[in-house]
């Protein structure tokens, strides 16, 4: 089985903690939800373009984040991306056995490059 890859042509957003309200309910900030939705959209298209893709195997994931400004931690960017691929690229991100992450600054073309390869 071959690797799949895709690019999210949008400023990456680090995973934000869910906000807990006084009534006891919580929500994920809109900026995070919107970015995760864009990652899911690109992941769905990549899986559709990769014949024979299986979601039930261990995976190696490579993520390159090109952020628009010097804000956000690499691990939080990666978390937003890997969580978004649950039930699309793999059943659960627990299947990730190897994770390579890179962080760059690019104010003119912020984006995230993702590559996933079965092990």
C-alpha cells in the first residue's frame, strides 16, 4: 500500500483546550473547529484518491507546519491534525507508531503538509 499525502492551504491552528463553562459543559474554540474541518476535508479527498487505502494498520505520519506568525507549539499543531484524521485516515490516532513533525515560519503561504504511510 502506498502513502497518502495532502496539503491544507490554510493557516494552521494549534489544538486549543476545550473551554469549560460554569454550567459544566465544554466546547472547542471555533478557530480550532474550523481548521480541523479543513484537515478532515483534505484527508477525505486524499483517501478517496488512494485506491486500496486501509484504516486498520499502524501508521507513520509526517507533518510539516508552515505557520503565519511565531505563535503556537509544534505539538499542538500536530495534535489538531492527527486528531482530525481519526475515522478517516485511520480508525484512531493510537495507530500512529511514528510521528515526524517540522515547524517553519512562512507568513506569505501558511499551510500544513501531511503524509501518512502504513507500516
